[in-house]
C-alpha cells in the first residue's frame, strides 16, 4: 500500500508537535512519561521559589516544584512538589525547607529527612520552613554589633563630657608637668644605666677576679668535702659526748659547792667559827701581831748572839766529860 505524501507530512507534523510539547515540558522540568509522587507544603511566602525549581535531598535533585498557588485569603501559598525518584521514601517529620541553592540566589526546596520509622503517603502535606536569606543572616549577625557600637558611642560621649568637665586648665597643666617629670626620670634612668655599663666595663678585671676567687673557694670546698664531712662528724661526736656526759649533775654539784662556800663566807662575815673570830676579833689580831713582833725580835737576837742561847748547852756537855 502506497502512503501518500499528505499522510507522511501529517505524521511528521504530529511527531514534531509531540517533540515540541515534550521538549517544552522537559525544559520546564516536567517529565510526562515518568510516574511521580505528589506532596504539598504551605508557606507564608515562597522567597523566590517558582515552578520547576528543584526539590533536593542532601543536595541531590529528587523532584521539582510543580505548582504554586494561593491557599486562602491570608496570603499563604500552597506549593506542590512532584518527587520523580521512585526509590525515595519520605519519613514522617520531614521538613521541606526553602534554601538558596547557589551564590547567585537560585532557590530550591531541601528535604530535611525526619527520624520517624513511618513514612508519609502520596498527597500528604510536609512541614514547611524557610532558610534565612543572606541579608537576614547578615542583619542578624550585625545587629548585636550595631547595638554594642551604639552603647559604646554613648559611653564614649559620656566619658568625654566627664573628661572635659574634670580636665580643666590646672589639671591639664599638672598632667603636662607629670609627663615632663616622667620624661626626666626616664632620662635619669638612662644615664644611670650608661654609668653602670661604664663601671662594669672598667671593673671587668676585678669582677673577673672575684668570680675566679669564688670559683677557687668552691673548688677547695669540693676538694675538701671529705675533710669537712669528717669535721662535722667529729663535732657531732663531741656534741654526742657532751650530751652523754652528766653535765646537769656536774653543774648541780658545782652549784652546791658554791652554795656551801657562800654559807662559809657568810659565817665568816658574821664572825662565827675560828676563821670568823680571826677576821672580826681585833684584840686577837693585836695579840698575834705583838707575838709575831716578839718572835721576830727573838729570832733576830738569836741570829745576832747565838752564844747566849747555845753556850749553856755546850758548857754542860764539857762538864759531863770532865767528870
């Protein structure tokens, strides 16, 4: 059977129209040959979302925005989402959040999956949320800084008023004088430091000798460490010996002896006993002095005239021999 040119032309026209319709819908994000699950979300404002914007899960496109329409007189908007991924099962509690998909401001709906073990059904309404825009985020971040800056400026103004009230001409002159004094003190300190450096440089040899002597002393101490240890041990031994000796008893005996001597001296002072009488009896002293003088005269006379005292004894002996 021969097909006429008109039929062929009609078939080509129909195919071309179908391709155009499919291409138009494809460019709009519609896939007329794939089955889709439909979900809804209600927003107070869509923030730039339009039909055919992507629906994403963790940044991966799983569907598109099919329709946006007014829900009621309050201005709320009903967004219809078509999920083309048949393997995706959305859990209850999932949030459909409007986000910026790139830095140029393109919008998308990001599905934040819930933690429920149950799943939503085709045609259910998801919880909606809107991510803060860049301007809103910046404003939210800048507002506390702005408030603090305003408070700081107010505080600075108050401080300046107080400073202007306090720092009169006399106070300013005093402050200037104080700064001059501080400068003078720093200059004096600088000169002192220079003199100290000069003194150290000039006395460097003496300082070196001092350190050398200190080092020599420390070396001698180190070399005689054994002797020092022996001396310390000897001192410890002496101290132990003294500690072991009955010093308390000795001191007690000495105290007793001193007490007795004191008692004797007290009796002598009172004139008691022979020694006391000798000390306090003036007549006895005079008699002893006179006797001592007579004895001295006798001894002197015997020394000068021994025959007076020894001739008698000699004569008697001679008489006895004659008889």
